[in-house]
C-alpha cells in the first residue's frame, strides 16, 4: 500500500467538499445580508409613504388615529412586499418616520 497515493486521493476527495461547504456558507451569508438590506430599505421607504399617505387621505383624524392608520398601512405594504412585520416594528418605524418628516413642523 502506497501511503503517499492514499493521502493524495484523500486530499483530492476532502478538499472539494470543504471548498463547496465554504462557498455555500459564504453565498448564504451574502444572500441573507442582501435580504436584510432590502427589508431595511423597504421599511424606511414604506414608513415615509405611510405617514404622508395618512396625512393626505385622512386630514381630519387626530394624531393617535393617524398613527394607527399609518401603522396599518405600513404593515400591509410590508407584507405585500414579502416582509411581514410585528405591531411593535410597525409602530417603531412609523414613529421614527414621523420624527424625521416635515409633518411634525406643520401647524
């Protein structure tokens, strides 16, 4: 039995498996990162859209009712985009969008 040849065959068998595993793990991580960034961008965009939509569509509602409508709208469009969110996430995004918007400065 030739140990050098056996070792070479073993290396030729194991190395491609290890490389394939690492490539698969790296691509999965990049895919998850891309999906996270897409969700984050959609959240910011849709939260802004929600507060302006509610301000325009329901001008007679009080601030609390407008916030509730904006959260409902935000949850709906996020779910339709493939990024369902919880009530707490919706509230946080809508509140943050309102804080940076020009709407809080309108009397």
